C-alpha cells in the first residue's frame, strides 16, 4: 500500500491541508486488466476483441502486426456511415431492441425522479458529444449559451461535475462556470469549485478546491511524448495532437482513411519506447495514457467520497456521457446499484448505461428537467424559476 496525497485548498484563505488516500501500489500502477465481455450483442465480437486488445496493450506481434490491429480497431470504432442510406431491416430491428433496453431518459423522467426521491442527486457530465457537439476541430467544440445556462441552473441545486478527457484548463475555458467540480484528463486531474453553494455533506470544507492528481509523476514523460508525437505526425494531413496534461489525444477525424495506417505507424514508433504508457481509443481519436488504474469511474467514486457519500444510501448519482471512456462510470453506477447512467447516442451501441438521449440538445433539456423536478418536489415550482424550454 502507498499513500497518495489529496490536497484540499481553501480558495479564500489560501490555506492548504493534505490528507492521505491509501492506494494499493500494485493496483494503481499495473496495466489495466482485460475487461470481461458485456452483454447486449450490439457490437460484433471481433470489434470488442480488437478494442480490448488495443486498450490493454495486448496486441502482439511485430510493429507491422500491431499497427494493422490498431487500424482495424480505428475502423471498427469509427465506421464510415452513409448518412443518405436508410438503415437495413436488421439494423432497424437491432435499434428498436436497443431502445427498449435503453429508453429515452426524457420519456422516463418521472420514473427517474421517483427513484431519486429523498436522496441527494449528484450530476456528472462528459463534455464533448454531451455538452457540446462533436466537431472536426477539437479547439472549436463550443457549448451553446442555452447549454451553459442549463448547467449553471442544475449546479444551483445539485453538486455538479464535468468529467472529461480534456485537460482542466481547456474544458474550463469552454464551460466558464467556476461553481462546478472538474475532473479533466479522464479523471486524473480533479479540482473543486472556486465558488458556489455549500452542499450539506461538505460543511467541513465549504468552498474548498479538491486537488487529486494520481498520475502527476507522469507529467515530464507526457510532455516528452507530446513533443515527439507532434514531430512524427506533422507529415499526416489532418492529424492533430492535443496535450491534455495527463493524457495525449491524437485526433484523426480529419485524416483521410487511406492515411490511417501511416498515422498508426507514427504513433507506434513513438510509444514503443514508453512501456509505461498505453493506448486507448475514443470517437476518431487515439489517446495515450499512463498505465495506472484510474479512469472516469474512479473519478466518480473519488468525488462521491469527497462529498461524503462514499457509503451513503441517500445519494443518487446521474452520469451523462457519449463515449467509450464514459462506460467506466456507467459500470461503477451499476455496481453500486445507485443512480443511473445516460448514454448520448443516435445509434445503438453496447453500453452499461440505463437510459439514452439522442444528442446534446436533449441533454440540455434533461438538465433543465432535473431542476424543474426538484423545484416541483420542494413546492417551489413557478413561472419565475422554471427552467425547462426556456
């Protein structure tokens, strides 16, 4: 066992205090274990195996074999869709079956509010694809003013956290709300609100910033690899390398599919010298992360513990996200048997989320509905403070 520092800093006074979090050294710094296959049957076995091997670093063989496996995985998780072609009969049947298992969170809102009655709702939100649309240029993934207002409103009534693969500096510049918790770099960089209301479970700390960086020792190597990836990928048109502090993102959304093999080889040629880094994958992005057992699910658990809800039966966490990295949080909620995961997706996909939403605009409506539901339940609902469809 090792002790990991967790720093609590009082923003107003500048006083900082440190507590120790006991963490198993072997558990934190060993490569992620292979994930067991999940049910549902909406993703072909070959694709699941490819993604699993990519994430655990288990793709064997020489450089060429590894690159080919990476490219297959890139194609599997980022298929080229013919938007004009109608779905086939089997696709329609699969989608209908998927909707039955993962109904619209808006349509089931009354059930969700009934389940949360008497409990403290805590909101966790992904950013890209959830609060903002997926765009070609990741630097222009702006949220709408309506979405920002919805997030601001929900944070008035519930502890609210943004859990993103982006670095905190970038996601904070997009969201521009200081009353939120932020868990950037896939939860490897956590800080609390600089201002905002005091939640009943955090009276002892008030408006203190919570800082937790389990991968801080990797900062020098991440900066080194970032520079190497910039140099290696500059010959691939459309490739963009983003430094997210504790993880690096190689975006290939704007790269011609014919060049994906070249890009994968460039990434492999850099990572072969860094055995303590692993490659994972999101929507049209390859992500380089430290080989520690920390993800968005761990960040969710840490934040709940920071709020005083580690072993509480009176908490109702809701996590809304759209990407494979959000599945770690969905799995945590299923394991806890508390709250719900909500997947933002227009297509059926394998997920541990309980409900679904089609797009970010529906996520905005969902957040407003949470506010209105709380106001209604507390006898405060009226035209002056109604948030839905404003």
